[in-house]
C-alpha cells in the first residue's frame, strides 16, 4: 500500500510542481502531494471491487461455469521471466505495456493517452518462447490466465459458440485482472471471406471482435487479450487493428542462445571441458525449443549406449 501511495504522489508531484527538488540525492515530495495521492487512491479502491478467489466467483450461466474450470490462477502457471532465457528487450516491453497497467491501474485513469493496452500480439518463428512469455506475464502481474482455443469455445449446437465467446469476456471481467490468451490466433481469427470458410466460423469471429472492442467490456476493467502466432499475415485486418501493440519474438543470436543454454542446463551435470559459448556459436538459426530438443535427444541416446534405458 505504501508503494502505491508514494508512486501516485511522485507522479502528481512531477506533473504539477515543476522542477524536481532533490535532498541527499532523493526526490522531495510535498505533504500536499502525499495527501492528494492517498485520497485519490482510496477513492479508486472504493470504486473497484476486491479481488475474489475463483471459488467465490458467481457465474451467470452454464457457459461461464464451463470456462471457469479452464482458468489458471497466477500461482499455478509455474512460469516466470527467469524461466525464459534471453528476450530481454521483449520482457522490458511487456513490463511497460502489460504488467504495469495490470498491477498499478491507478496510474492510467487520467486522460485518453494513458489508457492501458487492451490487445497485444506476439509474433515470430515457432519455438521462440511466445507462449512462455504470455504465462510469465500473467504470473508476474498476478492475473488469472484464460487459455482460449477452438475446442474451448466451439460447439455442435447452433448459436452456442457465440455464447461461449460472450462468456469469455464476461467471466474475464469478473475475475480481473485477467489475461485472455489465444495461441495460434491465426487459426481462430484468420482472414474472413475465404472460399471454404463456414458461415458459423464467420459469426464466431464477428462475435469475438464485437465483444473485444468494448461492447461488453469497459476501459477501467483490467482485461488483456494476448495472442501469439507465427503467421501474422493470415490474420484478418480488423483483428490486427485491435492489437495496437505488436512485438516480434525473433530467433536468438549467439549471445541470446548462450543465455538460453544456461537456463536449459542449469540443473544438469556438465563435463569440465564443456564449452557453452562454442555450442552457441555453431547452432546458428536454432530456436530455444530446437536447442532443448537437441539436448533431450542427445541425453536419451547416451542412456541407450550406457544400458540405463531399454526399449
């Protein structure tokens, strides 16, 4: 609580009191700024409901009940930024664009230009850590994680898919802060108008974009749609517009491959002559997933040769 009050006071002080005043290398904040910060923060907390446990969430229909069982609380994801080697630039961008608005919403309540990002797209080659980044963001921000796929929101009954989509956003609002994650988003929200596209799929996309664009959500609710794909050119133009932030997660260079190797091999017994920098140099073009597969295959092969593993 003290950290929030001081952070709000610093923001107000720098905006309203002109040049900063330092004493022994630290910023001097007036008592008036602190008092206004405390008053405004209390008003924000009274306006926003306390975070509920998933067991205490009241579902309005059966669709929300089914989706609630798919929600993962942040402490059950088990992925942090330390679990991901390299990608320092992407991590820093995610902290500024996603995690700060979810953790400190009071800093983004004034004006139109400070509104938090409501849609972020991670794109790049396969195996570069896009899904792990999404889980790490939800863990670090303390947000509930809702993983959406075709099997989650489709149904054989006419009209039920649209109701599942509506339930995704209404449920996300109830358990906010929350992250709606769509892996391989091009398979769900691909370009409309294809020759073989079924009318039911088109209705599902329209319902998803209508719910996402604010018809059933409000700006103050801490809900983020986070998607990942390796085929961004297959997305519909209306979907791309709803992703105001787009981050490329590219293949790692030599330095980043070395960082990834250190994360992969942190708990392994390595020979004294093992040269990690040399291995990072000769694996040009490998993704993080490729590097892990190489070591898993090599380890399995060594077990077979030593007789510890039998088919």
